[in-house]
C-alpha cells in the first residue's frame, strides 16, 4: 500500500484522506467468484472465494465486499497474493480494538465495518495489489440452520460487483434421516436465471448448482451492469421417522434434533400487550391493527385470549381471558380497529397486567404465552430498566414464556431481549417496512401451535451439554441439543425426552452403541456444531447476568471463540496484510445496536479507508426521540422537535397570535407591527385599524411534555440566528441560521469544537476548518471515521457527529421544492450549564379545566390552542398534534436568550 503522509491533528486532518477517489472497476477484474456451502446435520459451512486481477501497470487497492447471514459466525479469512497466504487471526475484541485504534491514530488503514440488516451483515476489506498481479480472497462462515414453520433455509447472497466469467454457487446437503423437501427460492432463482439452476437429490443427499453465464448475470430483477445482486435461498426439510428425532454422534460429540409432529395441539392462553403510545403514530399502528386482525382470525376455537393496549395508562379489552369463539372474536376485532396512538409508554404496568391476567387463568392441559409489542422504552410509571426486569421476572416466575417484539430501530432492543430471555422467550425485531404486518403474523405463526410443554432432555453418558430444558415446543420448530461423550468406558449412549402433551406425560428414548474409543478432532463437524450452539446460548445467558457471574460466562465464551476461531460480539478478527500495510479488524455487531444505515456498511471512498465499530450506546432509562431535526435526543419522555408549518397556499400570508399562529389568510389582511405581541399571543379581540407592516413567516418548534400525550409547540420568526447548543464543559457549541421563508428549516449550521476547529454545514456541502486549513466536500460522499473521541459518519445526506458525550445528526432535506438543514441532538452532553434551544428539557404541565383552554406551566396558567404541525425528525414526516403555546412560556425565557449575533 502507498505510504501515508502524516495526518494533521483535529477534524481537518481526520478528513483529508477523503478527497482521494477509489479506483474504478475498469482497472480490475473479478475473473472467478465461487460460493461453496456444505450442510451436514443442519450445520452449514460456507466458503466464498473471489479471485481478482489488477489489469493496470501500477499498484492499486482492491476491495473484497460480501454479505453473510447475521446468525453466522465468520471462522476464517485469508488472502493469497503472489503465492503467499495471509490469514486472519481471531483475538479478544479489546485487544483487536487496540490494534485498530493505533492504526487510525497513525492515519493508516482502519477497521472493517459489519452492520446488521434484516438477515445479512457485511464484510469488507481491501489490499494493495502490485501492477498486473492477482489476489485471492477466501472467507468462511458457519451457522446452524434454524427450523421455522417446518423448513430450514440456507440463505446465500451474491453481489460480486461485476459480471464474472467463472461464477458458481455449489450447495451440498447431507442429512442421514433423508432429505424430504428441496426448493429453490430468492431473487436469483427467478425469470432468466431459473435455467441456470440445477438440483439433484438422493435419499440422504442433495446438490444445488447455480452457474449463470456472464450475460445472464445482468438479467435478474435487481441485476445490471454490476452483475448479480440478490439472494439464493435453498429450502429443505428432513424425514422424521422416529418421534425421538435424529440422534447422531461422532468423534466424541453428539447432536440431537427433536421435532415430533404426531402430537395433538395444546390449547393456548395468549395475551397480546400492544403499545399504542404516540410514537406508534401512522403506519406502525395501522400495521399493528392489520396484523392483530389476522392473528385473531387464526386463533383456534379452544384457545383463550386477552388484549391489552397501553400508553401512559393500561387498557385491557376485558379483565378476563375469553374463549376464541365467533362472538368474542368479532368484539375483539372491533376493539382492535379502534386502537389509536396517544400518550407515553408504561411497559412495566402493561406487562404486569398481562401477567396477572394469565396467572388468574392457568388451566391444566393448556399452554400460556405473553406477547409484548412496543416501539419504545418505558417513559412513564416505572422507568428503571433493572426494576422492570426484576418485577416481570418475579411476576411470571417461570410459568410461561414472554415474547418481546421491538418495532423499528429506535427501540431499546437489548432491554426487550433481556426481558424475554429471562422469561424463557425470545426478542425479535420488527422492521419498519411495508411488510411489517406480515412480520408480526409470521412470528405468531411460529408460536401458534404448542405441542409440548415442560420439555426435559436427558442424556446418560453426555457432558458439557447445551440447553436441555425448554418451556414449550411448537409445531414446525425444532429443539437442538449438543454435547460431548467423554467417558470411554460407557458402552451405550442413551437419550431421553420427558414432556407434557396436554395433560399427559410423554417419554421418548433411544440408545445407541458407542462403538470405537472416543477421540476428539478439532475439525469434526459435530464438534463445531456443539461449539457454535454453546457460544450462541452463552451469549444469550451473558445478557441476563451481571457482576462476577457475567464475567465468568464471558470468559467461557471467549475461550471457545478463540479455540474455534469464531468472530462474535466478544471477539474480532485481525485481518493481516503484506508488510507495510496495516491490519484491519472485523467486528461482529449486536442485533441490539442500531446499524449504520439500512443494513449497509460504509467506508470512506479513499485509498486510506476509515471506519468505526459502533455508535455510542443509549444511556440507561432513556429513549431516543427526534424532533424535526432538533432534539432527537435520549430523554425520559418524547423529545422536543423542530418542525415547520404546512406549505403556504397561494396568495396568502402567515399570521400569528395565540390560537392563530401558523394560520394563513388572504394577502391584504391585517398584520401585526409588534412582533412581541405576536409571540406573546396577545391578539386584539375587536376590530382595530392595524399597521400594515409585513410580519416574517414563522417556523414551528415542538417541545416534549412529561407524562402527557401532546407536546407543546411554539413559533419563531424566520431568518434568525439561534444558539442551538452550548456545552462549556467540553468546549463545544452549535449555532444555526434559519431560512428566510416558512418550511425552509436552517440554511447554515456551524459546529464549534475546541478553540480553533469548526464544521460549517450549508445546503451545498460541508467544510472542515482547523484554524489553518479547510477541506470541503459535498453531501453525496460517504464517510465513516473515528479519532480522538470524535466520530464522523456521513451517509444518505446525514452527518452523524459524536464529540465526547455529545452526539448530533445534521440532515440535508429537500422538501416541497426547498433545500434546508435539520439538526438533531441524539445524545445530550453531560454536566451542568448546558444551554440552547436543543438543550431544553421536557416541560411539565397540567391541563386547567374551564371555558377556555389553559395549561398550568411552572405554576402559571397559559392560554393555548390545539394545533398541528409536521414532525420532520423522520423521513416519513408525520403530522402531530400539539398545544400551541407562547414562546416565553414554552422556553421559560425570552427569544433574545436563544439568539446569537454571529454563527
């Protein structure tokens, strides 16, 4: 790799490498791209091999970029250059991170970014290849396929970045019980590509080959000049000749796949606990209603069910569970159709109410389950997360599972996942998309038909077992247990399953001979399956623990990962490179962490690539809120918003005043000469000749209200320069200039950091200045870098800046023909003396009953009116209802307190 010049200290030096341009793919050629996957006992090992040639007469950087299933562990990576092989080495994450940080501090090559999408993660690295030379990249990952709705799915994603002359996907499946179903799905199996697929099947084996021609690689729905870009999904199931399932042993290890289907279904007692707080506004609440209506229609006649909605209060449909007969279901559907978003989020009270409902309705011969759907964190009632976990765990007391569904990416998924795991359930993210209702229905289908409860798996002669006790077994799923057979003296190995089917105890057992003496091989497929499943379950266990117990489990995970070479949330892979080039570090992200954008990983388009592992974690007992570009901060309640008025109709002008601010009237109507009169809301109630001085249009801001359904809103004249944030503790401040018309947002924002550094944002680009030099680039560039406690991420026209404890998002918007900026405070700086409009805390108010609408704020009654405005903190820009309040009452200060003379 080319030698790097010394990098200047500060923001400018941090970004100087960004101006370089990555080589185009005309200069290099992927002449071979193979994906080979082998599946045995549902354990898949997949190897991606890419061979690339540098076609020009000078050295250049060649990139390797693939996507893998998110449940997989990377276990090997190597590069072969000019006959020499460079292997990746798995290390403890902290050790690898130190190496990564040292590389960044020297301005050299930094880390690989893997980010979580729905089903895939990305792996990306690069290396400098000499003129007219070649490089071979080889990545191996492993996963245990999970049975859902009666089938296994092997997902393979292919995106070589260009049509490849030698492109092959080969899948080999070996299942001793026999392959029952074999189907090929996914975007790479449709239309013109279908005839590039061949499959062969015997009683116990199956082969799938996908060999598209170079021309065919441009013909799928999502393909083009860059070749293939899509998924190939191999769907299969196995024969189940014995109720005990498939028991296999080899080289001192065993695996038991248990999935009986010849059992009567168990009637359910199910309670749905549904978040209807204000953040569920719009499509989310609509899709929730749609999914619930379908789920209610799928309940069996002997099931009992309950419905609870909650915001700051809890609203059970009925106090008792009811039989799922036609009359009750029709009434329940009417209730669901009237669910409306409002209020805050009291998760503790809602789940406890659902738990109490089930505890009062435990019936012999039935299976109970509790399903929670929420898109946020607890913001009212009990908000301490540890207390909530304790309360729920004590109330459920292992009597039934709790399933937690987190709607969207702003939900505190780690909180929900821990609560589910502590109560024998699982956490599942529901992605905000057009198919969210189908995602909800799909989850319910997985738990809709319980067949067994209180399942215990016993193995005489087994040791170091994975999980052996399961609260329930559902039709179409599978229980998998693996372990070691360490005693050379035993002649037989016995597996026994004890469970409850309705009210009857059932037992299954099988004994197999141990045959030859036991010798463990590190490359044994069953041994790696055992290690994979053990690590997965220990990671779930680690989430639930604290203190010394947590550290003990983490050490156990770490030891296994280092032995078997797994890249997990506790380990990273150091990607070694030829001498003179810095190593890179591959991290595996957690599902609970917000991805760096739509399931994509981003790296600076430069021959010096920068990235960072993750964004700052969410503070405890807080929730991420966003207001129209202003306060998307972490706060106990819905955060303040900056928002704008609706588009102005033609031939009208904007008027102000309590109850009138933000209203449009025909041009030629009265205006107000005193801007303070307008801001105070003191409008005359009788006809008076008014001075026809033009009043500036107004931009509306939103401010959260603690424990109330509606936020406050207030208006500020356009064109002003405002103090957005000032943190004297960390020498950080941010100011912004509003545009000259309504709906124009900010036209310029300046972020000051330390005494001599600042970032200037305007609608054309971004300028970094360190006091001596400046660097400018457009909003279309992608950046992902970190240095000296400063993190900068630019993607999709959003700049994410973290400076110490402060995190700010600056967004570029194009809306209604206007281009403007939008600031969002995602994490409030710590310490005292924090000021600025974005630093305003949530307001506390009470509604005052009377003939006119009044709120009591800071012991003063204030006239308000009900209004609405657009919340542009999210791209969908929903309209929200608010209490229109005089500026001084909302901000508890004068407008002059929040203005600045220069940015």
